[in-house]
C-alpha cells in the first residue's frame, strides 16, 4: 500500500474558541470537486482512535452547513474532520482529471496528535504526487498535482495565522526529499 501525503499546519497562538472559524477558513479556500459532490463531517474527541461524537453525510459540500453543525461541538479537545473530494490528475496509461478523496482536519489544542498541528490534511496516495519511472508521461500530471497541493498550502497561509507547515508521508519520510529523488 502506498504512503499518503499529508500537509500539516501549525497556527500561531491557537484558540479552542476559534476552531469553527479555522474550519470555516479551511473550507473557504479548499477547491471542492465539481465532478463528485458531497462531504462527510466527523467530530472526534480527545484522540483519533476514539469513536466519533457525531458523523453526518452531506449531498453537497456546503461549507456553511459543515461549520454550522461543527459549532455545537467546539471544545479544546475535539477535532473536526471533513472527508470530501478535489480534482487531481490520476491514471496509469490514460491520465485524466478525476475526483480524489481528501480528509481535512481542524484540531483543538487539547486533541491528541503525533505532531501537535492544528490543521492536518490527508492529500491522498503518494502516487498522485511522485512521478513514476515506469511511466514517463506521469511527469506533467504529477507536477500539476504538486502545484495544486502547494497552492492550497499558500491559500491556507493567506487566511490563517500559520506559524509553520510541513509536507510529510505516513512513513515519516520527508516528502520534499522523496520528490527530489524521484525527479
């Protein structure tokens, strides 16, 4: 199974009271898929391993509805997770722009996480972001996917007081180093 690529952001002076505001900001710049509507909101307490306090499916990825439902659960030890889609290039022999699953998480300062970030994004499998030597035509689509991920990081930096950010993989490897090696 391929590693997933993650984007982590640490907020300057994070506030539990601002969690719905952070979620609203994340959703305001996220480029939701036009090809596959819908989203799911999950509210977790204390740590990722705990059962959700709430889970709700939405026919449309409506940021206002997601934030409104999350507000009732705003506490220092909760996380709001939104499962949705954005469009990335994927393929094999035939590359095309397709919906790709992503998880967006906004975590309170008391929520357990390995890295202590307030914003965590699971951007999908590394194969979407690393060119494959066995498939030379993958370079251009992969470059476009990387640009999409970096643009999202920049947009989040514009709407949130981001102190630092990191791109990493499940294995703990530095994604930038892996990308450099693959090029």
